[in-house]
């Protein structure tokens, strides 16, 4: 099945630690498939499920363009002390059907200050 994997993103500051909050994606996918996003930090290759704002780890498709949010969470808090992130967008337990399209992907993060 198809999956979309980003490069390791450091947002132009590879040496600065960041706090990662959420990913907003605007996409269209088929009615009988689901969207899941996983994250790997610091080019580790260890993938973690992201939590969708509907309380699960996936969104069911409805065939039209939707804006959905997935959260980087560690015990209810933003994921901290990472320099970079990679994302994997994939079907949640099924196969993509014709018409999968990503319009926009936004990562919300904040650089940590020096103390």
C-alpha cells in the first residue's frame, strides 16, 4: 500500500532542540479507508503513533477535502528535546483507494530557549 514519508525536518536549525505540538493536514482520501500519521524524531527510525483530535490514531475518509489534526504527545504534553522530525502518512488498517491527495501539511513546533 502507498505511504508518504517526509525527509528528516530540522526547520533550518539542526542544533537547537524543539518542542513539537501537532500536525495539521488538509487531504482527501477514500470513504472506506483511514488516515494515520506516525512520527520519528532525530532520524531515529523508531516510529510513534500520533493521536488524532478525535481521540483515536486515525481518521476515516469521507471522499472530500478535510483539515484534520494529529498531536505529538508524551503523557499529554508536547514531545520535547528533539532536533528534528520525520512524518509517515499511511492508511490506517486498509489500502488507499484512488483519489488520495494532500493539499497542505503544517508542523507546529517551538524552539527551546537556552537556560
